C-alpha cells in the first residue's frame, strides 16, 4: 500500500540486490495492481515507463522486459520482473508459463507471510505470558516496573520507561529508567501532560513535531512513542512510555497491545502497593512490639532510648534521631540521647549529647504543649535551628512530644534527608510511638530513682561495715604495735649503727645488714598501716625521692626465697625477668610503703603459679606518670575475683590468705595519689600496674638517705623502760656526737632531769617513751615543761600516728617519734629544733 519494495534481484553479472525501494510508473502500477495483467517492453532504452531506472538498465545492458503480477485471492501482492540483455520477443507461451510460475510464487509468498504472522503472534503471546508471569511474581512496585521495562521490549523490539505518579508532589517519578536519564519535570512536557490530564493513551508519531520534541527525543532516544496511562479507576498510578527509534513506529495493533499491557501493569502496581501498605503496617506493629519489649526488659534509660532509636533507624530509615528531656524549673531541654546512625550529621550540627537549649521563643514550646511539629521541607524555613539541620543535609523533620498525664517530659526528634519524607500514616504511627516512649521513660526514671535510693543505702551500709572492719583491724594492730615495735627496735637500730659506724664490713655483710634493716622497717610499716588503714596519709609525713628501678632490684632480692628457693625445693622453676627503663624519673613517696606494695605483688604472682612460670617486673615513664608493672603467667582471675580483689579481707587463698595484700597496695596508691590498673584473664595470667605521678626530686634517694644535717652537740636524756631501746638510742645519739644519759622509767628519768638542773648542767632535750609503769610519758612531759619550759620534749611511741590523727597529742610534747626509732628520722627531728642554721 505504501509502494513497491524490491525483495530480491539477480543482475547479469551475478550481483543480488535486496530490500530496496523500487519505484514504478503509475501506468505500470495500473496494469499490475488494478488490471492484474502482465506488461511486455521489447526495447527498454526507448520505453519511458522504466526511464527512472535508466542507470540500472544502461550499466547492465538490459534490453527487454516482462513484468508479471503476483496475485493471491484477487489481490496483487508483488511483481515478478524478467529482463534480458538482448532483444527478446516474449511469446504467448512464454507469458503463460511465467504467469503460472508467478501464481505459484504468489501462493508460496502468501503462505510464508501467513506463517510469519502466526510465528510473530506466537512470539507476542509468549512474551505476554512471560510478562504476566513476571508481574504475578513481582515483589514490590520497583520489581513490577523493572519486569515491565525488561519484557516490553521483547514484544515490539522497542525500549520502555515506567514513570510513577506522586500525587502529593504532583510529579512523575522515574523509579525504573536508565541512570543517565535526568530527573526532570516530565509531567510538564507535551504528551505526558495530556496523559495526566485525560487518563487516555497518547501516540506521538513524530517526536520532532512536539514543541520540545528535540529535547525529548535526545532524552528518551525515540523517533516516536506511545504514552499509556497506568491507572485503576480514576486513580492515576503512573505512565508507561514505549519508545521506537523510527517515526511512526507503531501500528494500531501495537497500540492495542500496549494499552492491554499497561492495564496489567496497573493492576500489578496497585496489588503491590496494597501489599506494601499491609507490610508497612505489620512492620510498624513489629517495631512497636520490639520497642515495647525492650522497654520492659531493659532498666537503663540510655539503653532503652538507644534501642528505640536503633529500631527506628534500621526499620524506618530515620537518618537523625534524638531524645531531649525537659526541665521545667529552668525551662530548658537537654539533648540526652542521639542515635548511632546520626553521628556524621552530629559532627556537622555541632549538637553533642548534653547540649542544653532554652525553650522560650523556639518551636520546642509548641511541641511541649502536646503538638506534633511536622516540617516537610527544612530548606524553606528561616529559623536558625532549622537552617542548621538543613545545612547538615536533612530535608524533613518531626518533633513528637513525650507526654505523661498531660505533662511534657521530653521530645522525640526524627529527620530524613529527603523533603516530604514523612506521610500522614507515618506521622500518626510515630505520634502513637511517642506515647509508649514517654510512658517507658517515666517508669524507667521512677525505677532508677528507686534503685539509686536503694544503692545509696546499700553503699552506706557497706561503707559503715567496712569502716568498722578496718577500725577493728586498726585497734587490733594498735594492741600489738607497741610490743612489735619494741622487739624490732634493736634489730633495725643496731643494723643501722653497724652500717654507719663499721667501715670494715664486707660487701656481703653490708648487703645482709641492709636487707635486715629494710625487712624490719617494712614490718613496722605493715603494722602501722594495718593500724591506720582507714585513714589518709598524714600531711606531715615526709615524702622522699624514690628510684623505682633500684626498688625493683631490692624487691627481687627480698623475695628471692619465695620465688626461687622455696619453689626449687619442690622441683618448680619460676623465672624472674627485669625490664627497666633507663633514666627513669624519680617519684616522691614513702619508700617502705612502695616496696611493701611491690613485694605483695611479687608474692601474689608466685602464689598464682603453683606449676611455675615467669614473673616480669617492668618500669616505664609515660607523659607525666611513672609506672611499674608486675606480670605473671599464672592462672589469672575470673571477673568476680578481678572485681573484688581490692576489697579488704577478700582472698582466694583460703586459710593461707589474709585478704589484706592488694587492699594495702590500693591504700598505698591512694596515699601516693596514684592509680592501680589490673589486667587479668583466666588461664592467661595477670598484670598489675602501679601508676605514680612523676615529680622532680631535689636529690637522689641515695643522696637523701646519706645527706646529714649539721646539729650542735646536745645534752640528751632518754627515758624508756626497755633496756634494748635505751641502749639503742644511747648508741645512736652518741654516734652523732651528743652526750646521752639514760633512765629506766618515768620516775628515775624525772630524778635525773632535776639532778642535772641542780648541777647546772640541764638537758637540752628529753626523749621519753609513752607507755611506762607508774609515771608514763605524759606525766614526764608535763613535769619537764612545768619545771623547765625551754627544754625540748620528744615523745617516742608506737601509737604516734594514731595520736596525731585522733588529736590526742599532749600539748607539752614538741614532737613525736614512731617506734622503732630510725636514725634519719631522729636527725630530721633534731634539725627542726637544734639546727645550726636555725
């Protein structure tokens, strides 16, 4: 109907021409189509009816022509062209033969055409069936659109786009189009606008005929296209755009099939939207159920809010969520909890947890009155707070009041990046959720307040009980301290005298004497700290430079029997390793206390390795701290033991343990303003780290110990009922160049004091014991001061620290020395009263 198309032609030289337009003069078409008669041309060079093919005739030297129409059911479907390269007269027999041949060819061609039509119809039906199955199995609107755009091209050998209609925004949204297709207002372009308005199919035969046709043609790569509405009843769901690269590329039957497919796509979209709505409702109920369950299971307010926000972030794609609590007294809201997903936005906002906002003249006021604040487009508001959220990349926001008994306790703020991201059903769901959250917050706060009250009561009871235990321990230690100190005084004192006054001692003997002296002093300090465990360090107690490296070596020597000798007797090997930092800064402290703490740690490490292992003592300086670590490869501690190991009297050693070792280590660190860290894992060993503040010492520990004081020779009276102590003090003080007289007890001491005054040789200093029969140290001090106020009185006792702490120091006493007496302390005390520089 549109003209002749050359199906196939073999030229004399063997060339075959196929599928070309073949124009014939109207007179020839009249004979072939209307009259259905053959046409004979004897000389082609002279006949004008084929002059339009003059080049073809000349180049191939064609001479004569016979054209026979191909007729089927009285309809011409084609022409059989016969040409010769020499003049030929076609006889009647020739014409009849070729007419018969043309008739057979026409039948064969018609059969082929019918077969092709049936085959194409079968393909179409097969493609429609696949599309139907795909739409039936599609899960979600997106999947419906993807299936349609994938299978529609198999129907027509075209390409297809699906646009969904957003009625709230009045926009055509392309959910399933090539990524390079821009998001434009297609609903405003010709054709699309007509479909939206009329809900009827629009066929654009030539895209270039549209006002903006060139732009659309370049966007969707089409010469023609069909726009079929996707609708159910009067509800527009979207538009199907089926494109062909050629102009006028669709027949009427093609358009009918497209409309049929569009109706089926509309049904699938409507079905999936209904299913999605049901799923959304079920999902929201599930979220609500999980949140409510977590609120019932958790009693920590922070955990409840984090869990709730986590569910909203994961299930509802909330990109910023936070909870604010309202303080009616200050009329402020505090940002209490922010969802984990919101952290990148938090960095841009600068609103951290704990931030406080004033309510006055803000949107918070309306929300705190019970109004849900829905802001669909943050970019259009001038409010400074909203502008911050918009600049952080958020597009829409909800602020939901948390109300209990018509009283606001806080706010729930939720936001997404897209504008218009919350629909009405979602806003209502989140409002209802806010009621549950408010109730949970209120009940949790009540529960926490009750727990806090109970915990404060429990801690007060435990503190009282622990204080009583420690007090009992101190009283017990006080009862035996006097006897222990008296027994240790000769050990420590004479060891000290020998170290100072015997130059011919061997190195080994000198080392043993130092160990004896150190061990004795540590015993004294252990008893002292047991007695004073529940009190802080006396501010007047001197702190001296301590070399932790040197102390670590001392501790190894002191504990060698425990970690080497005793285990070797049982065939057990414990390796001791030192890892000491060179040039370690000194710390200021009480050397005996720190040494005792480290000794405790080493002994505990030995006890933790009944089968042997390795102990490592390590020192390090980090920033403004100096630390010492004691690590072992022993059995380690479980969580319960690690949590309670610092409690006094808690022990895992049964009858062999007192439970005081680590408690005393903890007390030592507290007195030195330090920290203790414990790392332990069952079966993998333990590391205990003592961290001291670093201080700049004026002298090294050795210099501080050896540096003497310049004191003039004194006349000193020593009064004590213990003979060994009298001898010790006499030897110590005479070794320092003083004149010393001793007296056995208070009565004899007072007689000696008065006799010296009568001889006009008064004593510069009286040193008296506290606990003596008949006349005790208090009576001696009182009498001396009454009779000679300028005479210095020093009391020597094992209860000195307790007397100072409890305010029991007699006013007649100028100073107190703790038993057993140590020469360095005696020198320091004398220097306070009799130094030459004074």
